[in-house]
C-alpha cells in the first residue's frame, strides 16, 4: 500500500467525521462494528449520568487495567489506569497471558469500583472518587489460584455479593459460577462461596459473569462455549443464590461475526439498552463491538437482532447510534505522540512492571529517551522494557524519527510488531559501526532463533523507521535517511498474537546480556495514520 493512499484516507476520515458531526442533529447516523479493529479484551461498562466508563483486561502490561470514557458509547478515550504496577515482583519480567483478567466496573456509594481476577494470585479491588484517578492502592480481596472474572453486586437491602468463575488451567475446573457474600466495603469475601450454576452440560466454559437486578430478578450475563465459537448466555433467578434459569440471548447465527463474547449491559437515560462486548480476531486481538439489547415482555433480554426468527439475537454489523443525549463525538483513538509532555501518553504500556530508569521525557525535551540496560535474553518476547501500544486498525502506518548518536557498543533499538512471532527494524552498534537490519523471530514463545533477513551500515545520527500493516495483519518495514524517500527492508511478515492479546507496535532500547549500562536512543516523534470507519459517518 502506498503511503500517500493511507494519508489521504486519514485526512478524509478527519474531514468527513467533522462534517458528519455537524450534520448529526439533521439526520440519523450509523456506527460500524467492530467499533475498533483493535484489542479491547473483556470489556465491562457502567453509566454515571451522561458519561460512560469502560475497563478491559491488560494482562502482563503496565501501567495496566485502562479506564476508558465515552459520551456516545461508540468512541472511547483512555483517561487513567487502575494498576500502575502489578502488586508483585513476579511481573518484573513479561508474563504473557497472566496478570489482569476480565475486570468489572461499578459505581456505588459515591465511588467507582474495579475488581479483577489474577488467576495465579487471587481477586483484587481498587476504587476511586474520580475515574480519571487517582485510584486507591490495590486490595487483595481474596487470595487463591484460578479465581477469575469477579463482579461485585450491592443489593437493595445493603448486602453485598461477588460472583466469579474458575480458570481450568489453574484450578482444574471450569464451566462453574460461584457466588460469595462480600463485605459492604468490598475488601474481603465472607465465605468460601456457593456454586450457583454448573454449565458443564448446556453452557460449557461459562465465564465472565456480570451481575444485575431488574424487575425483581437477579441476572447474570455470562459468555459460554469458548471465545471463538461461543455465545452469550443470561441466567436469572428470584434468589441471589439460585436456582438460576438459563437462556442463550446472542450467538453468531447467520452473521459473519464469530463468537460474540464477554461484555456488559448498560441502560441509557433515554430508556435504550445496549451491550458492549468483544469478538476475537487473531493478530488484531479482541475487537470491541456494540449491540442493541431489548427486554421482552417475559423479562428475558435479547442482544443484537433476531434476523432468522430462532429467538436468539445475532450481532449487528451496522446500526443506528445510541440515543445517549449527546451527539457522536468522532474522537480518534490515542495513538500518535510528539513526546512533548513530561509523562508518557496513556496509550503506552510496558511488557512488565515498568521502571523509571528505562526512559526519560525531560533529559532531552521533546523526545522520548530510552536508556540501554543489559537484558538476560535479547528476544523482544522476554525483554521487559519494550514500550508498546495496540494495533489501532486493520490497515495503518506508523513512522518514527529516531536519533541514534548516543548508542554504545552492543546497544540495540528499533521498531517492531510484537507477538509469538515478531519482526523488527533494528539499529545496533556493532564493532563501531551503526547497523540497520530487518529481522524476524518465529516461535519467540518457544525461544525461536532470530533471523537477520537483510542489513546495511549507515552513517547518520538519525533514521526514520516505518511499518505499514495491511489487511490480514501483513506487515512491511521501511527506512529513510531524509524523511522523504523510504526504502523497503522487509515485507510480507504475518503478525501473530500473543497469549490472549493481539499483536502490538513496539519500540525499545537495550544492551547485550554481557554488557553494562549502555547509551540511549531518542525518539523525536511517533506518528500513526489509520482508517477508522466510525470517523467516516
């Protein structure tokens, strides 16, 4: 794909989006699913007044557990992170697929409450008066292995509960939901829990429960059947401890949207009901979807549209905008960064518990300086100080201007598409020479060998690095010495996901395992151009 084509698409998105915003009050607008062709795993959502807040899984990354804000349920912006660093040094190195699983967010007693399960340590909680932070230090609500997907619930009578699932990989069981009594302060569980639903026969792998109350019924929304082939189930009972009836309320059906999976229900001031959830799409991760929800006369919901008359909803590809009382916001995802602030922008996350000695935004103002520290293994799969952000779209281009004059012998820096397989355009100082190379490492999760595909020596103090991603997550890498003329270094790389997450864009700087503290690399800017269908309305 030509760079000019992508740039033209981006400009068209911007101007058409603004034009649509101006016309929002004159004509009905439609959004497109997925809302983002990007990794928004295990979303949960809550409304407070005319504002919506969402949390998603972040696994090993830090800062972790991002909090998103929206006015229209379609466009979302990160406003904070609940977890600055993981509460144990176990995460001082990347633990792909571990860490923050399936959080829930609720508003109660003047606080925003977030709970999440770490399958290796237990259930954690934090709360805040302002969802933009600061968030209180994490509280370990209940320690244990395999305790996942917790959701708190405060009943009308003042009693508090927590419903959760089991991770078979840690506990040896799944397909079971457990209900606990919980302290009103949300800081501890008061019992060992009671199994309230066994889905082994009819709802295998039921997980991700979200609890609500409506018209005298207790409801548990929970996905079942597995991430890719699965469906949405709703349970209901007149008693918090059951027995619970079950009903499948959304499945793929005749649609082309596989496994409509875990999410949360939200009711609008207008009386409309909506469901935010994800769909798994390999290298792009778990993409965010929004579907209408209708409560029927029998007090059962249906999510999506029942197109084939089987009584079960199917996810929509396009639909009219929610009536939130606000016009569509048309705000883009946070991606590009000119590094003009003293703190990292909220879209950035490290592969493990971050350390201040890895970087500076003040040492060379207007630049992100990454310091070279020795690593035990030079694989980007295991290096903690890889700074990443998610793929933002099906098709996009990222370019960065990199100053390399401060590199020392053995230092390596560059731009990468991370994953179980990864590819990178890397600059290194070898035998006094500055070398630019395109490299791939396949089966990085199994310590696969790094392959240098091609390389050249350069005699400049800076270089421009570019990655273009086309449909199917096919990546091509380019470099330029003047910022105008780009030469290809590697193409046709198939990006691969990591465990439970999509591929990421990564930048990094580190030294050889045998080295001491090295030099540094300065990134002057990082610019992303992408096509967002929900900016084209």
